[in-house]
């Protein structure tokens, strides 16, 4: 069902995912949300739990699929191009996690989160989720975290030319998310 939703609200994204993803490996259940992962050495594979005690499990799975797919995409690109020019010893605090990490970690999370919450907002536009949904509230929080990450990257990141182009694309998707938020009446 999650892939059907992605195909409905973001068909271009669905077709792109089909080009890279080859397998989804289920691993158990998780309460209230999903657990998922992917590995840079196994491109095309996503590991994901199935959420129980969750109002909209198909949206939780959708989040996992988009998030991990975007990690797969970046890991594939990193096989042929250097991501970071920054000193690997310097660490930064991320709005996504409580631990300090290398700036590459902030970039990887931002890349996954910008796409995930853009598609979630497209679900809102199509009435697949409502403003009362736990996923709408979560989306608002992550869009704020995305902006903090963008600010950190703009200030400290040392980009290669390819990564500058990818970062500009991410900024465009983030702006599209902000445009959707501006178009809806959050108070109602």
C-alpha cells in the first residue's frame, strides 16, 4: 500500500525508486513507528520493520522506504565521488540526533529527510493524511530540523561541485515543502 501511495502522489519518485531498489527485507515489528536501515555496501536493499499500534502504518512504512531509498542513492553516488572535503576530526551537533557527528552525517540525514517529508506533505495535499495525523505533526518538526541542518551545512560544509549541485536540489525540494505548508491553513 505504501508504494501505491508514493506512486499516486509522486510518480516520478516511484519510478526512480524502481530503478535502484531490488529488495525489501522485513525484520519483525515495532510499536508506534518503523525501524529501518540500509547499508552502503548493499545498494538496492532496505531493511524495515512493520509498525503496529500505529494509526497509519502505511505512512510509517512510506517514511521508511523514502528515507532508506535516499540513503541508497547517496551511497551509490559516494562510490564514484567524494562527499566531504571537511576535516574528518571536526564534529557538529545535529538536530536529528543527540550525539555530535561528522558533518557528512548531517548531510546524509538531511538528504533523506527533505525527500521524506516532501512526499508526506504531498500525501496531505491529496487527503491521504490529515492535519490531525501524527505524521503531519512529525513532518512539521522535521521541516524545522531540516532548516537547522541547512543552516549548519551552509555555514560549515566544504562542497565538491557535484555535491553543491545536489545540495541546491535539496534546497529546492525543501522550498517546495515550505510552499505546501504556506498553502494550507494549519489552524483549521
